[in-house]
């Protein structure tokens, strides 16, 4: 059973800004970024203990395609 992931408003805003930034670079790249973020968030939900804690209950997953 996966745990429910809580994404803070600041993180949501940062993701939205990154989508816009990538789309300015190349049409459709923002959508690819968002899809990669969603896959990463799902992976954390499915197996949170696989990813390191960086502070409190916050875990980190580094996306390979997007810095």
C-alpha cells in the first residue's frame, strides 16, 4: 500500500515555473518535464524508503533528464 504524498504549495509553484521555463526553450519540453516529475512523485509514493531523507519527512529523488 502506497503512502499519500504531500506536495507543498511552494513546490507546486516551482514545478509550474519549471514547466513554463522548459516550454520557452522548446515546445513540449515542459510537458515532458511534468511527466517525469509525476513519474518521480509516483515512485516516491510507491516506495518512499528507497529515497533519502533530506530534512524531517522530506525525501529527495533526482530526475536524470532534467537538472
